[in-house]
C-alpha cells in the first residue's frame, strides 16, 4: 500500500483526489493539509511515501513547502499539482526537489499513474507539458529563472508580501524582526529591478511563486 499525503487549500479538490487515489486499492491517503506549513508538519509526522502538493496555497506556498520538506528529508517524493504548465513553474518546482509535476486539468486521468511513477523513483511530467519546456528547464539543469537571484528567505518574504501581508504580519509568520523583513523586501526588489508592489505581484504570479488559484 502506497501512503499518500494530500496538500491543497481547496477541500473539494482534496476530496476528489482522495476518491481517485483510493479507488483502486493500491493507495491509502494517510493525511491532508490545507497549506504549506501544515504540509511540512504532516510530512515530518507521517513520513508518507508520496506527497501530492498544490503549488498555489495561502501562506507558505507549495514550492517553498517542498523545498523545506526535501531539505529535511532528501528522500521525500513530492508530486506537484498546479493549474500552470509554463516553464518557470516547472523549473522552480524541480529545483525545490519535486519528483513530478501534474497539471490540475489532467489530474483526473493521470494522478494515480503519476503517484505510482513517483513512488517507483521515476520523474513524472503531465502529458500536456511541452518537451521544449522540459528539456530547457528540467532535464539539462542549465535553465535559469529570475527567481534564482533570490535566496530562500527572500522568496518566502516575497510570497508573504504578494499574498497581502504587511511587514509586521510577514515578520510574525516567518519568525523575523520587522527590520529584517524590510531589509529582505528592499534587497529582493533591488535584485529583481522592481520598484512597486503591483509589479512585484505581477512578477510573482508570472514566475510561479504565487498564483491566482
């Protein structure tokens, strides 16, 4: 029996995925999480065989949650689930340590196959993802995205800011001082060449750090 953790902020999506995964009797859903923090915590507690992780969750997003999980357990097997199939999203997911990337529009037909593949140690990419994107950003390892300029902490601050949190709220969420958040925010905007919040939000959506899901 393959033990799976589901992380998605939409209860209906979690319920649908759970029904699909358990229908064949080979997979057991041992836990669910509604955000990235919960996913990291549940991954540590439950040690599932595969984690199905939504990219666009409130607070700590799926890509940063995957990074934390894989840093603590390099053997962790994460299958990313997203509405977005552009190169940057795929690039960031695999750099974070994901073993597979599945488009939500294809999840009904592919999720069981994807979980089985990732559990077996194979990389899985949704069938609708173009070979060009895979070759450039994943397989040869040479693709570089704009977010590579940022440190992990700067990405976390960026995610919190574009989610609408104030500097004080971001400081509390990330266990930092307000001054540290201000410094990270100033530095990341300088690195990206962005000087206003609207452009920062647009950048984050376009480059896979947050979504409109």
